[in-house]
C-alpha cells in the first residue's frame, strides 16, 4: 500500500472514528461506570463487530443486507431495547452496571460487556453503509484482496481502539469530577441516560 494512499486513508478513518457516535458514547458511559480497564471488554466486542462489518462490506455482502432492511430492523430493535433496558436499570441505581455507594468499579460480567460492544457495532446500518462507500475505493483490484483488506482493517481497528480509549478515559474523568459531590445517584442517572440514548439511537436511527 502506497504512502500517498495511507496519507489519505488514515486521517479519513480517524476523523470518522473520533466523531461522537453510538460506540464512542457507549465507551464514555462504560468508562464512567465500570472503568477504562473493564471497558476494554466492550471494546473487544466492538472491534470484532467492526472487523466483521468492514470485511463483509469489502466483499459486497453488505450491499445485499442493506437491500433487505427488515434484517436491520430486527437487529436494531433487539439491540436498542437491550441497551435501553440496561440504561433504565442504571438510571434507577439498579443492576450490575449501576455505581453503588463506596464502589470504585462495578463488576459487570465480561460477556455482557463484550455483547454490548458487538451488538452496537453489528446492528448499526450507518456503519455498514459507511464501509460500503469508503472502503472499496482504497482497494486495488490488480493486487491480492486478502492482503490489502488485512492491512486496511488492521489500521481501522487501531484507530477505532485509540478513539474508544479516549472516550472511555473521558468518562472516567467525568466520574472523578462527579464523585467530589458524593452524588452517586446523579452519576447513575447521567450514565443511565447516556445508555438509554445509545439504545434509542440504535433502534430509531
């Protein structure tokens, strides 16, 4: 892959990744509630989802899926309801993800965190449409597709992971600021509202 191509590809995908969206909002929320270290499990699920979406988009499967919106409706509604339910529990200071008095970090199951990230990445039709539109132009038909795709997706995942860390760290910082007030309920309501927002965004967008 040429330097000129990379000089365009990297800034383009970094700008898209760093822009506030569902996955970044989720990272910030989890940074606030479970901490950056445990939020890494959500990031793992999200990155696996992004890799799948990018790969299928490059080989044309996404075009077929986008032509059958009912598939996405089911994914969107189930995923959105799942995230919103967690958000409601957090808002009410209930559930495994809610911050409890005296807790520094909540102990949410790893599988729950992984599934949240994976569902958010896979069930987002804008993510599919984005990769369909932007990824193919960076592929050279005269070169082996597998090697190019592996290189581009690796770069995408590094950029995405970097941005997720930035947002999760921001959530952790926000939690530290709010803890000075001692208002745990306020922290739960803020993080719960963000999670509900991600769920609604996923289902209704």
